[in-house]
C-alpha cells in the first residue's frame, strides 16, 4: 500500500518486561521525529507527549515525522499508524527476560498489599514445598511428561524466587535474587575455564570435566575433608552413593566400605558399589519401586474386575492377579 504518512513515522514497541529500553534500530527515527508520543500504558520517555486519539495522530503523522511509543500493536493508535504504513520496531527480549517479570510478581506478593499467606512464610515454613516440588519435577522427568515438566520447573523456580525474596528482608544479613544469580554466574564461569578462560588442558571430555569441577570446587571452598559439602539430608541411597563417589576420587579403597551383616551396612555397600560401577542406585531403586506400585494397581484392578475386594482377598488372591504370573489351574 502507498503510505499517506510523512517519511520517518514509526511505532516503537517496548517490552513490558524490560520497561523503557529502546531498540537501537529505532534511534534514528526518534532523533529525526518532530514529535514523540506515548500510548496509554507505555513508559513515558523524556520529551514524549501523551498520544492523541488515532484520527488526530494520523492527521499529524501525515504532516510531519512522528514516533509513537507503545507496548503492543493492539493499541488503537499503534494499530492505526501501522495500517497507514509506519515502520514498526520491536524491542528484542534477551533469553531469561521473563525471569525479571517473575521476580517482580514475587516481590508484589510479599510486599504490603500483596498476599497474606505469602507474606507470612519463612525459610523454614517453605522447606516442605521445596522438597515436594523437587520430587514432582523428578516424577515428571521419569514419566517423560513434557507438559508436567514445564509446569514443575516453574514450581521449583518459584521456590528459588520465594526464598530469595524472604532473604532480602532479613535485617541481619540480607541478599537479593540478583546476588543469588550473580553468585551462580561467578561459579559457572569459574568452574568452566575451558569455556570462559580460553581453554583448560585438564578438560578433554565430559568425564574429565566432572573431575575438574570437583578439583576447582575443592580449591574454591577450601574444604578440609573429601566429604565436606555432601548434603547429609538427601535420601539414604543417594547419600551412600555420593559419599562413595567422593571418597573414590580421593583414592579410597573399596575394602574400607562399611562392613557387617546389618541391613544398613548391606544397603550402603550395594549403593556404593553400584555408584562406583557407573550406575545411579537412587534412580535404579526408584524405577523398581514405581514399577512395583504400578503392578500393585494392576493387580487391584484385576481383582475388582473379578468381583474381589483387594483389601480382603489375601495372599492367594494377590498371587492370582499379580501381573505376569501364569493363571493357577
């Protein structure tokens, strides 16, 4: 279509997440414009006037170059200029821009006028939710459920944002989500010199990188023991495997693993040897446990279909309806 607008008319779409961040490509148009207007809801730039109604804006744009700052083309004035042939410049959002919005929402929930339940939570009261959401994420991964994976990742992210916001309110030792993110960036960069520091001859593949990571961690944290930093609150099988992995890297001999005939010692050795063999005993056990739970449900469904109550059918009933067992004659 042939534009009826003056040369140099443009619509600049700001990102609601980034606020008054202008796209570089639009700067020549902003400098050359006779007038810069801001649509309702758009951050007002220095010198920007409130936009007139669409008809008046089009009349002015036909006489001189104007720029409209808006947040979406659904704005009536932006839509009118766009349809009349004005250039449109969007503001690119960097990866992770939505995290800024998520942090702002968390701040609002914890601030005066926000959510009473959110406002009363503490690090301690939130512990149960962190554990629950982590296991729900693990279940989504195990199930291969992409929709659930996306949702549960968001729930785990909420826990990070929540704890960081609570920490920011600590009068004795406050820190913010930005400091949390900054520490993470420093850690990732420092422990990947082969990526960020021009190379590391000690890293040749994924296996040598894992060893290098632990070496850098030891030097960084100045730990006195090989097992310092192992989370003792994790599930017991995973804990035994992690302890065995850490000590093996220090040359710990397998014959010094816990001995004895007790259940605990036996389970520890099984988990440790599995980890040293390159397996993940926690995951292996979870797979078997989940399969067992599904078999129980299948047997219960089979029993009910046969008119039996699973709660009262007894050992022989369970055997008769257990998946994979040949029918008794």
